[in-house]
């Protein structure tokens, strides 16, 4: 027999290829993570928006002083504009905004402007033209400062963005090079696997031949052996085959095999015997042999070889080996493989579920900042306005006024607390992690609270509510979700309503449903935008120049449908009309 070389050195190349593969893959993944970090833009670093808002507040105050000089604005409006400008300065003087102003070298000017702003007092009513001009002379430099600051901010942000893009480009080149290296090492691994399989096949064939040769050497003692002549009569029947079949040599020799046992009459055994008598070798594996109907079967391997004398076939020899242990091992291996496949399937399912949860958490964190920006402005504005008025009034405020303002701020903060919980639920809508808890709820009460908060945030707004006096407005809904839907619809209606026009809220119902129609006299929705109106982050053509994130209507419809209701855009002769539908509460 020819011996094959030792496989040890042949393993060096695949191992090195695997190590290179792992190193390149780790390097590529690390670079991808860095690219992802480099191109991420944090919402809180958008200083242009903050400066624009502050500059707008300053310009509105200048405009108010001009109107006051003409006698068209009173002291209260001037005080409100001044308080808003101070709040914008306070925002710039805290947290990341303060650090950014220090980085671009404008902190000293900002501090000086803020100090001068804090010393200003609102002229007593009525505001005289001279007092208005003096106030405007102090405010006017603020607009010039913020125009220059916005220019510096834009240059700084573009420089930062260019640096990140250049770094990302270099890292992408490294990733491409790593991927090419991974491809090359993958090809090396495939070739190594091919040669390893070929080497293994050669060794398997060699071992099979050696096993056959060894079996022949020990057949007389460990294997059952029988021989037949050309007529098919048994001539040899050794002890090993007698033990396996339960038939003695005295009973077997001289008889045809079919007369000794029905096992030898089966078609494939008979065909193998005929082939051996025809000069061909053959074999049968794991053939069941039943010695008794009440005993379990033996599984035997059979090898058939012709016996020749000077080129003439004179008979056949059969080697019979008890392979029951091998059959049991194969059966056990099959059962084990099936069990492992089940375990792998279960583990794969668990990993898929874990991946789904991870993606849901990523979506939650990515969208949360947008939710906060869109949803929290109204209650914060109400609380800020109430507290600013208390501060401005100071010792002049009586107990009733303090109580009224404090209750207004507290109610706004309570609404904000409820909004935090509902916003978190709304953020999880896309990941399927939020459910509704429907209870009986009076829509009139919810609508009154929403309208009150809307008027507190925008005192100049006009809201007209209508409903039949005998309407039973009890719906089966989640109060927090229903309140959030109404606030989103009211906020959108107020945002796009023409100045001085009214927002109309009509509460009515049918047999099994309640409807709340929220309408304004705005410009309406373009026909080409209606198909995407309720998609997340979509903003229509009429939203140009209006602040927003494009998620309000998506949240409203998702929360409404979660409660068994819906939100639709309805046709209207004038303006825009959205209908919020909820199921009626039928009672216990």
C-alpha cells in the first residue's frame, strides 16, 4: 500500500489565510463603524437654527418698537417680545450652544449683548416714541451680531463637514482594500478546501481497501463465510455465520441457500449471488436478517466474490459481517443530527428575535429627537410664558394671579409629562412595541383641554367648537393617545391657518363611531401630495418656510388606528379638513 504524506504542513496556508481573513474583516468592520460615526450629525449641534430663532426674536422686537413708536403696539406686547429675546439669549448661553460660541470666539460679544439686554426695562404704558427709539437703538446691534455669527457658524460647520467627508473617503478606500484582501484570502481558503477534500477522499479510498484486505485475512475467525458451487449448493458454512444465522453447518452444507433461509431468497441477495457466479464482485450493506420473528433483526454487510479456477467460475464466496452496531450508530447519528437541526432552528429564531429587538431600539433612539422637537413645543411654551409673566410681575402680582399662573404652568408641565409617555409610545410605533389601553373616555373633556392648551400657547388664535347638544361623546379609546392625535391635528391647523382666521372643530357621530373634524381656512393640500401625506418625515409643498419635521400626521394616524379608529383628509370647499374617527363606547 502507498502511504500518503503527512497533512501537517498543508494546514499552514489555510490557517494563515483564515488569520488574514479575520484580521481584514475586523479592520473593515472597524473602519465601517468609524465612517458611521463620522457621518452622523447630532441634532443638538445645529447652531444655525438657534441663531436664526434668536435673530428672528430680535427683529420682531425691533418691529414692535417701530409699531409702538407709531402707537400701534402697547407695553405688554413689547414686554412679551423682550422676554422672548431674553429666553433665546439664555438658550445660547447654556450647554453645547455656549461651548460652540466659545469655539468661534464670540462669547465676549454675546456676554456684553446679554448684559445690556438684561438691563433693559419695558417703558411704562403708553410707550412714548422716544422710549421706543431708545429701546430700538439697543436692540438693533443684536441683529447685526447674529448675522455675523450665523456666517461664522455656517463656515465652521462646512469646514467640519468637509473634514469628516475627507476622513470617511480615506476610510472607505481602506475598506475597499480590505474587501479585496478578504476576496483573495477567500479564494485561497476555497482552493485549500478543495485540495483538503481531495486528500481526504484519497485517504478514505486507501482505508477502505486496507479494511477489505484486513477483513480477508481474519475472515476465518471473525466473519461469517459461506461458499456455493456453480449449482448454488452450499459447500462452506463456518462457525461465525452459523452463530449469526442460527443454522448449523450440518444442516446447511449440501443444500441450496434458499432452502437454508428465506433471507437468501430476497431479490437483491439473489441478484448478487447470480452476479458472483457470473464473475462479478458485489456487496450489500446493512441488510436486515431475521433469525426469529420475536427477536430483533441483525443488520449484516455482505460481500460477494466469484471463485475461479484457471479463468473459469466454479462458485462464489460470501462474507457476512454483523453490522448491527454500525446500523445503531447511524440511526443514533441521524437522530442526533435531527436534534441538532432543531436546536439550530430554535437558536436561529432566537437570534432573529434578538436582531429585531436591536433594530427596534436603534429606530427608537434615532427617531426620539425628532419626536421631541415636534411634540414638546406647545406645553413648554405655555409653561415658559406663565413663568415669565410671574417673573415680570414680581411683587406686583397678587395671590390670585400667582395661583393662576402657577396652575397654568403646572397644567402645562403635567401635559408635558403625559406627552413624554405618549411620545415614547409613538416612537415605538414603527417597531411594533406600543399597544393601546382603551377605556371609556369623554371626547368633549379631552377636546376642551386640548383647546385650552392651544390658546395658552397662542393667545391670538381663534378656535370655534361645535357639537350637537344631545350628543353622547363617550368613545372607547386610550386617553393619552387620543389627546395626542387631537393636539397634532390642532397644531397643524393653527400652523397653516391664515393670520386672523379661525380653527373650526366639529364633534359629531354616527351609530357606532364618533367623528372630530378639525379644519382651517388655509391653502389646502396639493393633489400630488395626498398619497404621501401620512408617511413619516414627509412634508408637502405648502410647508415651505414653515417649521416642522413631517411626523405629526404619521403619529396621529398610527395612534388612531391602534385604537380602532382612523384619521383621514376630507374634501372641503375652503381650506383643509382632517377627520379623527373613534369607536363609540357601548357600555359594559
